[in-house]
């Protein structure tokens, strides 16, 4: 048997340096960002009460999964993409790693684009450049994208300590910002007025579609949970603190995005989901340059997590490459991704399509890895097996083909269910597909195990 130990690096308990507060701050900072605010603006199409219910339901379920994957990382010391070797095979894990790689570069691009929009307002104040969205406004946006990419590279070069410092400083400013936003919103309109606002018929979003959009948004973090929990000092930090940090971040920022978007619709008489990004809303509410600077900072805290997750995925695909070099590469590629909405012409269209793809691909993957670890293997993952050719995770030439068939079946099931009006109006397709995929995986493993015994 051939060993490839260099291909897997498990973080030992003696090398773990993140306490419960660090884990809470990491996941709060991951969700207290521009993309979360924007998703809140999108679900405003369900109305205030419908949007809040969808937000709570989808977020709680998703972050229970985050806590479970966090536990896997804590117990094994391995990243999430490495853990997929147990189900997809040592070579087969390249595919979910590629999904993670593209997805987290996409999230980096989303946050960078919104932060660059805020920078265009700052440049307008400092240099009188046109604001993005007005004639000549692309100049400020492009410079903003370049500035954000340089800041990301600097945080990577200076190491994990600087990223943790950004998160610790950022969380305080973000909390202040959320309170400030809330006060300003309710100075303009009352809660009763927000609740009574009726979504224009052409813009209404069914409840189930809101669940799917929020599930896709939240599940993206689940696939990076172990990347951080493997550095946690305690089980509570890896699971409970991560769950509470992510949940608090998404509820606070998405809720304020939801309320501010409706507030702007009430005060202007126009509901435009394209104007639900925090820079536009902050400008409409007259919050000024300080708000824009905080929005830029929240982008950095969120992208610290996005880039780390994308770098870990690239590391699993190219294990001989150092993590720092992987991070530099993903930062540069994500900068290129950030220009896509400029070509497409609609940030909202790019964002919502991106969310559709995430939900379709991630739900079945998460269901498979959770069912395998907790119900099939019952937590027994020998670290050596993750790098051993002809070992238990080698399957057929490094690929577990039945799992790939099941994954594709899950994707097909999502595409089918997501088009059913009753599903769109009620539960959404994502969590139903996850339950079905998990059950089918249990059946499949039992059949294959029985077949091998016979």
C-alpha cells in the first residue's frame, strides 16, 4: 500500500489557537456583511413578516448543519474538502473541492463588488468622481475593486494573526453599525408601516423560493465549517459558538437589509431589488461616508472567511501547493470574477442566479457527508485513511462512483422540485432534497455493504 501523507494535514490539539469567542467572531463576521444585507433586500419581496419567517427557518436549519460539520472538523482536525474524501473518494473529492473553490471565489466577488460600490460613493465625496450607476460611474467601481483586492492580498501576506485582528475589530464596528442603521430606519418609518407594506405584484416572491435563496446563502458556509473548527480549542467553540455566531450575524444583517429596503420603498414609492445593496440604501438614508467605510470593513471580515475556504479547496485539489500561495491565487481569480456584473449589466441577476446554483449543488453534498459521518461511520474516521491509496477511501481508482450518481440524482431532483408551484409556495426544494438524498445514501451504503459481504 502506498501512503501519501503529505496530501493531508490534520491540525493537532496542541496547535489549535481559536477560542469560543474567536469562533463566534469568525462566523458573525462572515455573515455581518454586504451579501447578507443584500439577501435581506431580496427577500423583502415576501413582505416583512414573510421575509422574517423565511429568514429564521432557513437560517436555523442551515446552521445546525454548520455546527455538525464543525464538530467533524474538531474531531478529525481536517478541512471540509478533505473530509469529502471519505464519501467521494480521495480523487473524487476534487469535484466538491472545485464546487467550493468556485463558490467561495464567487462570494468574495459579491462582497468585493458591493464594497467597491461603497468606495465609489467615497471617491465621489473626495474626488467628485461619478457614483457607480450614473454616467461615468464605472471608473470609481473599477478602482474600488482594485483597492479591495489589494487589501485582501495584504491581509493574506501578513498572516492569520492580521485576519483575526480584522475580525475582532470589525465585529465591534459592525454591531454599532447595525444599531445605527436600525435607529435611522425607525426614525423614517414605523414597524407597523413596514409590516403593512404590500409588495408590488410583479415583484412578489413565493415563500418557498425565499427559503431556497436563504438556504443556498447559508449552506455555502456549511461547506467551510471544518476549515475553521479544526483550529478550535474546544468542542463548544467548534459547534455552539459557530452556530450562534453565524445565526446572530445573518439574522441581524439580513433583517436590517430587509427593513431598510422596505423603508426606502415606502419613502420613495419605488421598490427596486437592484437598489437593495447596502451602499445604495445607506446613501438613500443619508448615513454618509462613515457608513460606507464600515461597509468596506465588513467586506474584508467576510472575505477573510471566503478566501480561506477557497484556498483550502484549492489545497485539496493541488496538495503540494502551500496554503498561502493558494490564497493569493484565489484572491486574484476572484478579482476577475468581480467584473462579471459589469459585463452582465445587472448585479441582482448575477447574484440570484449564483444562489440558485449553490443550492442545487451543495444540498446533496452536505447531506451525504453528514449522514456518512454520523449515521454510517458513527464518527469513526481514521486520519490515515484520507491519504492511503487502496485504503477504505480509495474506492475504485480513487473515486466513489455510486456517490457521484447519487449527487447527480440530487441535483436533478432539485431542478424538478424547484419548478413545482406548491413547493415554490411552501417549503422550497433545498431541504426536501437533502432529506431524500440522505435517506437514499443510507439505503445505498447498506445495499453495497450487503453485496460486498455476499
